[in-house]
C-alpha cells in the first residue's frame, strides 16, 4: 500500500487495514476479508465506512492487475465453469491463461476430430470467423477481466461480439442469434462478493461438455506455469482496454427478445402479448429483486420501461458487495419481495428473486414461496395441459420427485441425469422443461442454458392464463398429485479431491435393505441411485442424497419428505451420516 493510500484511511478503519494488509505484499494481504468486515460495519454503522470500502477495492484492483503467480487453488472447470477468489485465483493473468487454453482447444479441432460434435465447429478457421460473444456480470473487475479475455481472443484472430454487462441466459441467446462459435461470461453466478468466475459455452449456447472442460483445465494448468510475455504490453501490464472499434457491440437483450418471440409457436409463450396483457390489467402486481446483479439493467426494458406502479424492481442499484449477502435466490434473500407483495392489494401477485448473472430464479406470490423443485413441475404441467405441448420432463437427480409423479399420470417420460445443466444436452428439443433444484430452468424452443428471464415470463403467463396465483396453482396440483417437501443444505469441508471422495465411500454401507433412523421412525432403503453422489430412497417414498459440490469446497445434501414435518428429520439423518464417515 502506497503512502498516499495509507493517508486516505480514516482513523476508524486503520486497525482493520493493519490487520489484513501487508504493505507491498499482495499474497500475504487479505483484501476480500477486509472488504467483508468493512461492509458489515457499513451495514451496522452507516456511510462512514464507504470510503474505506472503496480504498480496499482499489487495493484489490491492483492485485487483480499485478498478480503473476499461479492461482491459490488449481484451476478447474466444474458443473458451470471456473470460480475462485478474486485476486487470489481469478485475476488478469489467470484469466488470460484460461482464455489461451480455450484458444488452444479450438486450434486442436483441426487434428482432434472428436471435439467437433461438442464444439459445434469443424475447423479452427470456422471458429475464428464465427467468433465469440463476451460479457460479464456486475462483479468487481468484470469489465477489466472481459478486456483481458478480448485481448487474447483478438490476438488469435477471433471475431468478437461484445455484450458488456449482461446475464448468462441472454448471452446464450446471443450466441445462437449471432451464430457464434462460443461465449465467455465473467461471472461466478450466485457466489458471494469475494468470488470471480468464468463461464464457457459452446456453439449450442449450453454449458460445455466434460470432454471440453477437462481439456480447458489441462491446457490452463500447463499455460499458467509459463511466463508468457505475449499477454503483456511493455512487459508488465496486460493490455485490457476495450477498443470498441475492433469488436462488434451487440444488444444482447434485444437478441434474446427476438429469439423468444420467433420460437413462440414452439414453447407457447408470446412475449409481446404476455407483456401487453400485464400492462393492460389493473389487478396484477409484479415485483423483481435483482440483488444488484446484471438483471437490474434488463428488467424494466423487458416490461417496455413502463412507469406503472404495478411493476416494482428491488435492489436495482449497482453494488459489487451485494450489501454483504450471498446473492442467491434463498428464502432469507426473498424476504424483501415476499413482504412487499404481502402488502399489495392487487388480486394477482408475482414476485421473484434473480441471482447476479440471471441464470437462477425463485418465486413468491406474497403468501407462498415457490422453489424450482415445485415451479419446474408446475411449468411442465402448464406447458403440457394449458399450452397443449407434448414431451418429456427433464430434472436432475437431486430434484424433487413431484415432476415424476405428474409425468407418470400424464403418460410422459422423465429424464433424470446428474447435477449440472450440461447434462440435459441429449434431451434439448425433446423435453418441455429442463430444471434443477438449484433454481435453474429452460424450456423447449429456448437455449440449453438455464435462464431466469424465460422462467419469469413463464410464471407470468402461467398466472395470467390460469387466473390463479402461483401458490393457488401449486395447491391445486398438490391436491391432485400429492405433496412433496424438498430441502437442501451443505457443509464446508477442509478436504477435497480424492481424499473427499474416499471419505464419501463410507456411505456405501447404506445399501438397499439397510435400516436407517429418521426422526422417531426406522426407514428401510428400497433403492440407491449413484448417478451423482448417493441418493437413498426409503420405503415411504422419501429420500436423501449426498454429493460433493462441483464448484465449492462443500458437501451438499438434498432431502425430500412426503410430510412437511419430515424434512427436518431427513436433514438431521444426512448430518448423522456425514458425522459417521468423519466429515463433521
């Protein structure tokens, strides 16, 4: 930290800066923990902490620009790209290395033909011509890191379509509308403020297949060890300034709207008519909580920039700290939109919360919270019964069996892969709905990527068409098909990789026929599914599943009871299992 920077630190913040910063040493300094402490103080004491927060971010910006070390954690692409701590894992040099790894991936197409079906291009020259869509969410340093990406891509000769700040679902639509070869989005999705991230989607606009992410990981690990001066200007600074004269700037949201409207006959959603109906009705209220993310730039435009008080947008200012909360569509984060709708007088009320890169969404009507476990099943029923569409339903193995029951009664099949939206690739165009319990959804005729906006308009169309609030529609379906009560939780773990997998093998003792205590009852395991982790199904139709996270150092567990009171018992049982194998 320079002398002028030290002089700017207000007296009330000096102790914290001294605790977390080692002058002249980015590696030993912990800017992100400092920022989180400062944000917590701002939340409790007010604006006098704003200047220290800005100063701490200035220091983080220096680390992002200057760090030439290997990331603290090995680069690995999980179920949805690569994520890591800003400055320590995700910084200019590491982002350039990963981008160079992707360039190498496309260069390999000319000699390794097995990549062609997964990348959707038949040669490197085709990839250069079709180019890449580049964007970022509202994370700190996003625009700068996008400039780093474009510096490497431009140097390799790629056409670049620059979307600026945008959402994952919108960028995926832009890939299809521009006929691009791939997209790169600088985002860690719903992770807390200390994270940065990198998403790569291929020509089909969906999450990359494991064959591709494994090669990107391999290439990145090799490139990160090289002192590649080609990344740098004047030997010490990455050229990350965006030269708009060398890229094609696109209206990514406009391309999204164009695609949705064109495919209205496929999925049954007429975007223009849906918005018009909302604007004309006097008894409908919609509230959207953007949690300061990229969707704040789009929501009002999606509703034709209406001035009607019936549309409320919450947390639509830019705040890279997200007010200190983990910006995910959680029950805790939904309190604002939930309470707002409860006070509304309109007969029909629709609220939602969207994560920073707009690929996750959760709903409420002011009386009920509707998670994707429920909404995905409702969406399938709605498209099948109200829109007259026929097709299967696709859901990840960790997702509620509510949709299974509906599909069984309607005579449709269920596709149930491992966790991760990329695992739906084989049924895109066949499944009416693809969804996962972690609040991601897409529909037939849309992109293979999860997209909060298509979920939002599906929910609005559902309410306007059925004449029921989401909670009322859900109650009708539960009365007809039965009630399901899912929940999930997770624990941070200090072990990862093979060591963690070996510990989790201890769960194999819970096999078919085993008896397990769940609350005050003893349940017998009647089936075990090992598609992704271990899912144990009990004799009463309830189940619990345990799996390692693909993006964080955590073990996740998912449960579903057939009674409201039973979910907490299943969560406790999952915790006991983890304790028995030495993870708690």
